[in-house]
C-alpha cells in the first residue's frame, strides 16, 4: 500500500510541474522557431489585434508560453511577448548566440576540446543535441560544441537530441 501511495504522490508532483498546452497537449513552455521571414507578432490572439512587431528572420528561436485556438503566445530573446498564428511556427529547434558583450564565442570539436572556430553574437544555429552544459550546433558546413550559457533557445537543464 505504501508503494502505491508513493507512486501516486510522485505522479501528482510531476503533473504539477509538467504543464500541458490546452490546445496541442504539448509541454509549456517550449522552444520552437519561426517558419517564415515575415511574421507579425500581435497584441492578442486574432488578426483583429494590432501588430506589435514584425519578425523578418526565418528560424529565429522563440518560446511558446500559452495557446489559444490557432494562436500561440510567445516570448523572444529580447523579452517581447505577443501572439503568433501557428502557421508561422515550426517545431525545428534553433538557437541564438547571446552574450553580455560582443566577443566571439568559441566552437569546439568536443566539450572543452580543441577550438575549431568561433561565432559572433546574434547568429542563428541549428540545435542538434545538448548535454547538461554543452550543445552541439550546426550551420551550413560548420558544426561543433558551444557552451550552453552562450545560447538562447534551450533550457538550462535540458538534455536534447534532434533524432
């Protein structure tokens, strides 16, 4: 009987922390990316609401924080919050290089390995996989490991595998 009660308590605890979207039943919040290089961020979930800003960068990572009908409430790397139509979003994962300064970020052949290149702030990279502190990224013919703290579009403790 104790085992059953323990299991039920664990399940209840996990459900408290794992919020699901009311429309898609997918985890909230979650990272996705822009499907289009012409996407309007609106004040509310309808075309009748005014446009807050226009995104012109395909693959820009965004975080879905809520859902309503065919609309997704998002937040971007600059903390802009608003609503996007679901047709403008794709599940592919990309990350954005961020930093307090504009110094170049190193790309390594393995975590803490040999430096094989560098990349500047505000570059969009395809997210391939993540360990606790490192992510494997790719862009065109370049791929390697980048420290997770330099990336926006992946959670601090997230372990991720594209395949």
